[in-house]
């Protein structure tokens, strides 16, 4: 009996170069070509995205009034209207982790870890100083589980995206942890993320020439695979071409003097946040379509983030505004607009996922992906860790969507555990076990 060819055998026999492998490795027909899977077998690819935005919310303009079916949204969440039947709001989920550090620090460092910060020398607010989190984060727990199984293993496992995240590494700026005292730095440069994902693209020249280098390999593979795979190859080629155009758009060829050599691409500047956000989201969707990873995080600025959202008419820094009293109607209006803009980013990601067919399977990426949008605080001016915003969009975790749920101050560790269960990882505790005794958060399915 002849031995079934693996993906590696197939691509080697075609003479495909290493630069093309990231584009080709997870084409649907090749995913069925051996590598431990029976012919024709294709497991459902569940995915999880965690999005962070800082400084709390305005509760009256954010949370639905009633529990039950989502009849409508408050102002901050109105961009999610096209996905109301795929949205789940969770009020009453609280970060009960205490110990060292101020609430911004614990809100950030304990958000995904569910465990205390180590003692340290990072001083914040009027509280005790603290260090890094003393455990790993739930996204990495889920990634490790998926990577341990050949059927769910992907090239990267997880990718950590950022938008204007400071190079300065401290407890306010990092939420993802590979282990105790091991924060992971998100990549907030889309071009550097592109280079990580696709390789061989470290400068402007190589980015522009990558299609030339890959065209022959695309043609070789395209001649040997079906229409679905050829469509995905065309999408990869289009995406790389768009990245080329982004680079060219920053050239100043029309100036009448010699232009100095500048860093390529969109610069990491406050007013470029909308453009950077779109680029990172587009990269994320492309990575999911290529099955580079099943888990992703996207961090906007950082805890105590002070972005000035001039593109929506807000000139003050976000953190500065969040400290103003509820009686300051102008600040309330601006903070509502800020969170509405973040909701627009969630909605854009949901739309891109919804319009992207699931490679090799039925439906779309959104049918198999859940976005979890969260924050380090429930409310900015009180610095409360109660009612941490958790808004979920998409069907990847198989929760019952289109609802507003209200809990009575339940530990967020139980939600972290439920997210793992939704991804097929049935853990009984995560983070501090004192907050896990009642099991996963009820009422989600």
C-alpha cells in the first residue's frame, strides 16, 4: 500500500522555496494531506481574540439596562448593532485579585492571569509598589493546550498585536504573560508583525519585491490544487500587494528636493492610531485565514493610556478625562465617544471576520471566532475593579449570543476558565484557586 504524502512531501516535490511556505502551509487541501489526519478529515478551527482598551467606561452609556435578549445598545456599543445577535455583554464580572499594586496595575497585570502581582519596585498611585504578575495569562494557557495537539497546532499558536504600546515595560503596559515574571511584549508595528508572519521582509525593498520572489511558487502550487486553494492564494497575493502600496503611499517622490531616507510605513504616532488599528486588524484576519494561529490579543495603548483622539474631536488625553467627576457632562460625552470608537474597532474586526469564508469549511471566520473586548477598570474616576467590561462578539466559543447577562459580583477567574472550556480545554482552576471554587461562569451556553 502506497504511503500517503504529507504536506511537506508535496511542497518539497514541487520545489517550493522557503519564502512561500508561510502562505501555503495551511491551504485547506494540504491540511488534509496526511500529517496525522485521516483523508478528508478537517477539525473545526476555533479561535479566540482578546482586545484591550484602557481607563474604564461610562456605565450608563455602556451597559444594557435589562438582562435577557439584547433589544438595543447604549451609545458606546452602537457600532456593534450589525452583530447584535452575535454579541454577549457580561455585567457584574469583577477582578477580585488584591495584594500589591494600585488598581490600574492590578487591573492590567491580573486581567488575563487571575493571580496576584509579585512584590516589586514599580510604584503606582498611592498604593504599595509591585512587580510582574505571578502567573501566565489565559490566552497563553489556551495556546499551550492547542499547540500540544498535532491536530490543532499552528505555526505561531498565538500572536500578540498592539497599537501604540510603549516600549517602556512595566506592570501598566503588559497584559500577556508566558509565565510568572514573564510578560510578553505585543508587536505594535504592523510592518514588524508582517515580517514575523511572512518572513524575509525586513525593509522597504524586500517588501516590494516579495511578490516577484513568490510568483513562480504560487503558480506551481496553483496548478496542482483546487479552486478553493487558488482563491486563498489570490487573497495572499492581494494582501501583500496592498502592503506594498501602503509603503509607496509614504514616499515623497513629488517633492522638488532630495528626500531623506525615512523608516518605512505608518509611523507610531498618536494621530495614526486609526490607521495602525486597521492595519493590525487586517493582518490578524489574514493570519487567521492562513491558520497561522488560533489565539490573538490586540492591546490599544496601555493601562493609564493617554491617547488624544483628535480624529473624533477629543483633544484631551484619555486618562486625564477618565478622572473627571460624573457631573462633568463634557467629559462624560467625550469618554462615551472614546469607548464608541473602540467599539468601532471591534465591529470592524467582526465585519472582516464575517466577510471572510472559513477556509476549507462552511461559514465564515466569525462563525468560529469569539472576540472578547475588555478593560482594566470598571469605571475610570473610581478606579473600581468591579463590573469589568467584558463584551463578546462571535460564535467561536459556542456561547449563547444576543444576550445581556448580569451577575452579582462574580470572580473574573470563572470567565477565564469558561473561555478555556469554550476552546476545548476543560480546566478546573486558573490563576488564584480561591476564586475558582464555584467553577466556570454559569449561563453562557
